[in-house]
């Protein structure tokens, strides 16, 4: 048996300019030309980013309703869905770093060193995130609630609650973004916490000569005529107490200038409190205008009798001579009021 010549298999040796990351690839021989490795890495990274975006949207669409039924709060639902997106993007970032040759241990070491260096800078951000977690856990208000900032008097609707800030859509058609660490330290009034019904009050002072009973009846009837004012029904429970649902007038104080009456009434919604108050006051004015009731105002009466003492008042005769005196003083720049003179002297002039 004869054998032909055996040729040794030789592998091409890389040139000095061909390093491990610069060796070209022809993608299994499918392309007639070589592609640099950095181009392949960029392409793989773009594919990972695209897959991460598509996967996050699919997961949010599939799990959105289940998460909403589980938490039953819009703020927690949005936070959970943001966490799902963040988890997908973090996994995509780790995959991209692995494409470029970075291992998880190297990444952890780098993150540890970086955190130790810039920990002072990240402290406020981490504090805001922790405040956001407590804000979501305490549930002082929810998305869609109407709240008021006590220190500034601004009112609006909660538009969004994130781990970093709370966005409020004010009644002036503006957005107010407050960091969670700041809003947790401020006094906030929630008008939509559990019951949207809100109680308002109106002070009306009438004179002592007025018919107090008629005034109370007329003021209560005036409040019932407003559309969004609760005219009656069962008592409204606030905590352990119960209050009348219908408008009620109380005698608040016997003041210096009259009797202070306080009207307390409930409105169905807290969204237009100023408009409701204005309509109630308009009806009260119209009702009391033709009744035997007079709205009191600050005034004083002075009485003089025999025990009040005496006040000397005198009127000089010969007032015609004052004209010349007044012109003289006016020309000299002094006061035009003439000095006290003898009436006989004025007559001689």
C-alpha cells in the first residue's frame, strides 16, 4: 500500500498588530470580508438594548393588571412597574458589560470603590429614596387626592408619587414638584383621604336689636339653597364624633358690637370651596336684606350727661377781619389760623 505525501497542517500566526480584541472575524465565513471585533460588540450591545426595551414593555403589559389588583394603590402599582423595568435594564447593562469582557466580580469591586469615593454626594439622593419608601408606606395621600400645603396655602391634585419626588397639579394649572424628603417634613391637609365631604364655616355678626331666632333660620335656609351643599340626611361621622349633615347656625359669642353667629355646613366635594362659600354668602345677604335682621359693624356711641364734665367753647365776633389776617399769614408762610385777639381790636381794624 502506497501512501501519498503528508503535508503538515499549519495555522496562521497573528501578526504583531493583531491583539485579542482586534482579531477580525468573518462570522463563520458567511461574509466575504472581515469585521472588526469592536463593531461586533456594538452590534451585540444594540441588540441587547432593543431586547431589554421590548421585554420590559411586554412584562409591564402582562403584569400590570395583576400588580394593580395586588396593591390596589396607584402609587405602589407605578412603583412596582418601574421596579420591573429597572430590573430588566440592569440585567441588560450587566450583559453589555460582559460582552466587553467585564466580569461581575470586577464590577462589584469597581462599584464598591466608586461608592466609597462619592458617598457624600450620593447621601442626599439615597435619603430622598428612603423618604419615598416611607411616603409610600405611610400612605398620607394617594394619586388623585386633593391636598393643601399649609405653610404656603397651595392646593392641588397629586399627579404622581415616585421614590424621589411628589408631583402636584395645582389649582392654578401649574405643576409643583417637591422632593419626598421635604414634603414629609411639611404639614399637608388631605381633602380626599377617605370622605370627600368637607365642612366649612361662616361667621355672621348681627346687632343685639335683631331677631336672633329669625336670623338663624334664614341663614340655614340660605345655605340649603346652594347646589353642592348637603341639605340634610344622617349625621356625618368624623372619628368617634357625629355632626349634623344639614346646615346649622350656632350662637358663637356675645361680642362688643353684636351677636356672633357661626354657620357650619357640609359640601359634597372639596374642589370648589371658594365658589361654594361665595354662593352661600350671597344667599345669606339676600335673605337678611329684607328681614328684621341687621348685620353689625364696629361702631361706638358717645353719651354726655351731667357727670361728664364741661367743655368751654367760644366763638369770636367780627369774623370779617380774619380775611386780612389770613392773607398776611399766608404770605409770610406761617399758619393761616389767626392768633386769638380782642374782638374790639378787630372791630377797629
